[in-house]
C-alpha cells in the first residue's frame, strides 16, 4: 500500500468515525437522566411520559424510515429525521402535550409536564 492509499484510508476512517460520533446530536452533552423516547417499529416508546418543567426530552429514531415529532398545538415541529438521528425539545411550562408523527399519523404519544 502506498502512502497516498494509506492517507486516503485514514481520511475515510475518520469520516466513518464522525458518522458514529454524530449519533444523538453531537452538539449537546447528554445527561444520563435526560429522558429519551425511542422511535422503533413505527411507535414512540414510551408512549406516555411524565417530566418536570425545564426537562429536555429527546426522540431518537431507531427505524429505517424517517419520522418527525409534532406538537398538536404547534408549539414545536421537528423536521424529518432518519435512522440514528434525534430531535430534542425543552418543556418549560407545565401541561399535557400530545405528540404525533405527521409522516405516520398513527404514531402518537403524550408528554405530561408537571
């Protein structure tokens, strides 16, 4: 293997590593106790979640299809996100928030903020 080929292989390995590191939005530090909603088999899991005001909830897509997260009141709306991508929202005010995926409307969840 030439030095040029070795350099190219190292660059590709670095790019592949960045892909792995980007799992769950690398721009934020993740708290171990931060609630996560997994999207798998075209369902949010858990479908019902109770958190305290000021909590950030993160949805992580584990399906092979894109999904989104939309509040029924229009408070927030994620763009579509693919496998291993995520969306986070900080719930500042108490209330009950009904969530759906506009791509797959049968996907629903409820977030209760105390």
